[in-house]
DNA sequence: CATTCGTGGGC
DNA sequence: TGCCCAAGAAT
C-alpha cells in the first residue's frame, strides 16, 4: 500500500525544484539563474502582487522601477505621486503603506531591508505572507509563505478538506514541513508557479503535474473540489450622485479623499455620500461641491467593489473661469490622465465626457 | 475571527 | 451575466 502522503517530503521538494528548473516563469522581479534577486524588487513586486495578477502588475512594476530605481528615491517621492502611480491597481492602502515602508527602510534602516521574517513583519504593509515570501525569495530563508496558490497546492497534496480560512494554520504547517533547506526561495516560487499554471482552481492539470503521484487529492479524484472555502456574503448596492464641474478655462474639479477607508488618499470626482437609497434631487443638490446650474447626464455608471455594487448618476455643470471651490483641486482637463484617478472615478469622468459631448 | 479594502480576466 | 479568483494586510 503506497499511500502518497508517506513519500518523504524531500522528494516533493526535489521533484518540484527539478520541474521549476525547466518551467519557471520568467518575471521581471526574478533574478536571472545563479543570481540573487534585489530585495527592493522582491518587496515591490510582492506588495503589488497581493491579490493582484501577474499580468496586471507588470506595467506598474516597470513604471515604479523606472521612476524610483531604489528605495531611497521612492521614500523621497511625494506621497501623492506614489498614489497617482498606483492608480488603477486597487487596494490603495497598499500604496500608502508602501510609501511609509520605504521611508522606514530608507531613513531608519539605511536602505537595507531586514533579512528575517520577524524583522520584515514589523514593516507597514508586510503581513505574514509577504514577510515569509521576501525572507525566502530575497534572502533564501526556509520560511513557509502561504498565498492562495500555495493554499490550494498544499490542500490538494494532503487532501485537507477543512474549509478556509479555518484551515489556514493546518496548511501553513503542512507547507512548513515540505520546505527544503536547499533553495527555499526557489521552492516557494515553484509552489506558486505550480498553482498558477498546473494546479489551477477549476482545472487541475494533474496529467502535467510533477507531484501528481504523491498527491492525495489527485489519487482520490477530489483535487478540483479543494480547497473548500466558506460561502461568501451577498453584495449590497450603494448609490451616489457625482458632480462633473467644468470651468471655462478647461479645468475640472476634483477632491482628495480622506486618508482612511475606501480609496483613501486618492483623488475623486466630488459626489454625495454613498447610500443604500437613491438620491432625491433636492438632497443631492444640497451636497453639491459648488453652487451651479446642474444638468443630469443620461445613463448611469456602474462599478463593483469587493463588497458592494455601486451605481452613480452624474450631474454636470459649466462654471466661469477662476471660479473657486471651498474644497477640491481644479485639474486641467488635458492633464486628467496624470491625476491618478482610481478606476471607478475614471469611469465617471469618461461617462461625463462622453455624455456631455452628445 | 470577521470585516473592510479594487480591479480585471476567465468561464 | 454573475461569480470566482488573484504572490493579503489591517483592524
């Protein structure tokens, strides 16, 4: 009786590393073979990759490295520049923490990233996963990073049927038990590559997997069913009226959001509160950023955030040159693409421009 | 431990 | 179309 789980853990690592040597994805933040990855590159990529796909991250990674080649330059950059460069990537707390982290590393640590999991874990924006990942990838520490890919691979390898997130510590322990002392950084990346390319969520390609004959879930034919996850809540809908204010000199009124909460620190098209109920005309008018003759544009803008749907009605107005607003910034329309609007705000701006032209 | 926090792509 | 998922962290 050859039970898959009885195979020595070093065999798992050996097989996976041999597979990785042939099939590793070539990514801009990875070191060429035989070289050590730059910790700044590893850190920047890991933060960008939190809950974000490789394809989405690539252009942002290149842009950030081009503008801020080292952690010192990133630390010295104005925060609004960093936030604008992050615009569209989502989860904007990452950008605020990225900048804060760069300043700690640059000013307090001489530009040198901590080379231990515990040291990394103290920095803003670096949680359990990212600390373990940087320790492994940049410093070759035998840590046990656990991201969505590795959760899935480990759950299947050992047929862990307990639902997430409760099973997370079980999976982390299982991962820790198979991390090799040799090439732990490559091992972590190999697990992620395997999860991304072979051990996929809906379509595990066990026929191509170097670990299929040591995988309990594959042997039982239940790989596609793992990991088990808790049911998700339904998304409520919120509504708002956004105010598209065009000044005669070609500027548009924007406003910076408070530092905490949704889209914290980002520029926005001024709007009413975001409420469950639709807005009556008078109530919306009372929250306009400026006194003007507003026209409701046809249609609505729809956008879905992580935990709610959002429906926006747009009101537009033209105001004289040199009109002042109590709060907000007037942005030259032709430079609007440099403002760094989050995607939902870019949708509102695009809608306003399109409908106003009709 | 549960909630909050973006966005784009795949099926 | 609607839901799932992606190199999660902070609170």
